[in-house]
């Protein structure tokens, strides 16, 4: 803890670069004439650190540290309209197989809302490790059975918003659709409805949201997947 009654002359917060922990992959499935989007993110185990220096100190020291995760979008792909679900499934399988090794491997989070349920079943038959996500209204997440979750769109939107606000989401030049994602993000907002729930909606009617949702699925998945060991630890002290 900071020594009492000393003047703080430096107080800064940083997030470390961290180490690769896993890959989290979000897949937003569109109807036959809609876009389907895939987002692959590196999940990095990092520390959020607070550094302070008093007028009696020669240099700043860490007074608080907290484990956090950061995300780097390394692959962002929008499939052409009309791409068949078997072709999408084979493509996703190939992408997952080509990912570099990581301590906890890769996990896929698929939008199974509407047409997605049979696609999720087909992917499981191909032995892909995945969680099927049904995007709902309201504000509560539920898990009807293992490998499935009902997640409100407001929760997905909030996680994406927080990750950006805390500088924990980065888009890389390796993701060819990054510019399209930036454009989508600029046309979305999180607002409060009359009931006080957060909803994600387009600024302009008809704007695509597939890349945004694929990214949000990847982030939600990384934040909520079961981990083999506690990955987030707290500590304070100087």
C-alpha cells in the first residue's frame, strides 16, 4: 500500500503485453442470402498495473495489479452471400486446424439463433469444440445444457463496448475485413431502452452487423469459457 501522508507525484495505469493463452473464435451465421462472418481472436493473459511515485521515491513502483485478458483480432472474414453451410463448416474446420498451438487451444462460439441449430449439430459431428449461442433479449445469461448458452444481445454489446473502452481489443492488419468492422462499429450504438436494458442497434437502417456480432461472440466466449485453472489473480502492495 502507498505510505500514508506522502505526496503522489506520479500515478499511471498500464496493461502489459501479456502472453498468448488461447484462441477464441466467433461465428455469426446468416440466413442463406445474408452474410456469415468469422472472427478469430488471440486471447492474451495480461496484467493491469497501477504505478505510483511519491516525492520521496527515485522511481515509480507497482501499487496495484490485476489479471485481465486482452484480445487481438487476427482473422476476420465475411463469407459471400449464398455460401452453403457445409462449405462454411469445412472452412471453419480448416481455419481452426491451422491455428498455432496455444496453452488452452481454440474454442468456437457459434450463433445458433434461427438457422444455426442444424449447423451447430453438423459441426459437432465433425468433432469441432464449440459452444452454441442463442442470442436473446432481456439481460440474463442462461445455460440450458452443456455446450449451449442463451446470451442477450445487450450483454454481447456491452462486453464489446467495455473491451474497446479499456483498450483491450485490437484489430491487426492481418484481418482483411478490419476496415469493414471499424465501419460497422461506427454505425452502432449502445443505448438504454425505456425498460433500462442496453440494446445494440444500427444508426442507419439496413446496416450489417455480422462482423460486430462475430467479434462480440469471440469476446463473450473468452470471458465466459471454463478454464482449467484460475487465470485471474488480484494483488496489491508496494
